């Protein structure tokens, strides 16, 4: 039996082999990232939120087809796409494909997770974080957990405030707020959610539970010093009307914190979870705030958790227009 031989570089079979190597959406995502940064397989897996074994398989195919270069640093193997170092046919194929995969919302999420991976590297002053060696962040998380910093910062809230948790669900936000403010009013339209929240917060004496929805919130005008609307607006047909309803219950100059998803491409969420909107941009939040008679004081995309599957979140602070701290 004749032995198999790889066709000459640049021949028809060679072209087909290199085309096949990039004929997979995941591999195109990996190539985009590796053109931007030199990464280890574990870092790549976190950027694209896939198992490391899956990423390793795709990387092997790209290495074999000549799209990637690798080098060793300590015990780590690092990968990079360098067009000038590719075989001409591979470089030409990549140059043709690259412009056609730009602009996809999934690519933006990959890029956001890449920035988190790169930021984590800088934490370790001795070597790149996530590649080799121990680091203080992981030690601190092992000792105290990964949420201690965010929770501790709630101590900056005014301890005399009454804060509304609109659409409280099972009470996560209420539980975080309650130790730091005078009173939390947890509001939800679903009895089952309120029962779960009550069970979670059974030891807290400063949390009041009310049943109601955004069309007719069970609250007096200006009753609250601040309000939280967390992961709720994307379920609503008219976000601006919902924001206006919340604003009625908050005192003049009181902040409304909205936490929701940035624009994303997960259209399946419409059917699976009843989402009316696939996230909100800063411009959209500014428009909704203006329609509700408010101003958008800040819009901040939150850090990406590379171990989680959901889209990136943002935190936006809204104020009644005319407040000096607001911006139109």
C-alpha cells in the first residue's frame, strides 16, 4: 500500500487542508484572539468559555495547518498568530477571512473576556497571572472568597437610607444591601419569588416585603432614598415606562441603579427565558432615561467572569434631570 504524503505547499490539496483547518467558527475565534495576544491554552479556554480539552483539539489542528506559532515559557506553552511567519497560502486565507468575521456580538464578548485575562496577568508581579506560579489574588480568594471586595464597598452607602429592590426575585440584592442601610423594601410581583426572598432574609429585621409590579409599584412618591433594578428591564416591553415608574418612588436626587446585560447575540433567550430585549447599550440607556425624565449619570460595563456563560453586564446610575451630578 502506498504511503500517504502531504501535498506540496501551495498545491490544491494543501489549499484544501488549510481551508478545512479554519472551517470552524471556534477556530476563527481563536485565531482572532491569538493575532491580538500571545496566550496559553487555558487562557484561550477562558476567553471563549469552552473546555480546555476542546480548545486544545482546535489548537492542534491550527498548529498542524501552519496558522500558529508556539514557544515555551517555564512550564507553559504559549501560542500566537503571526501572519508574516505563516506559509503564504495560510496568510492569504487568513487575510481574506478576517474582515468577514468582524462585528459579531460574540466576538465583542470574547474581546471583553480577553481584557479580563490580560488584567489578571498584571496582578502577579513575578510572572504572568494564570500561566505560572502562585499569585496573591488566588490566595486571597482561597482565604476570604471572591466576593468580599464588592460586598465591603457597600459600606460606602448612607446607613440612614431606605432602598427599594425592584423585582427582588429571591432576594440576592436585598441580602447584600440589608447590613449597610436602615431599611430595604423588596418588591416583586411573583408570590413564589417573595417567599424565597423571605426565606433567604428571615434573620433580617430591616427588610420589608411587598407584592406589586412596575406598572403600579406599592410605594409612595419619593418614599425611597435609592432603588435597585437588577436584571429586570430586558423582560419588559417598555423599559422607559418602567424606569419612570421607579423614579416616581425615589426622592429628588436619589440614585436608581440599573444592572442589566450589554447588547449580545443570544437570540435564543427570547424563547427560552422570555427576554424582550437582547441587552442595552449606553446610548439606549441614555435614551430610556431621558424618556423617563431622568439623566444617565454613569454607565459602566462590569468585569467579565470568564467561568460564567451569560453575556457581560453593566451598571448604570440614573438621576432625576436637573440634578447637578447628572449628565444629559
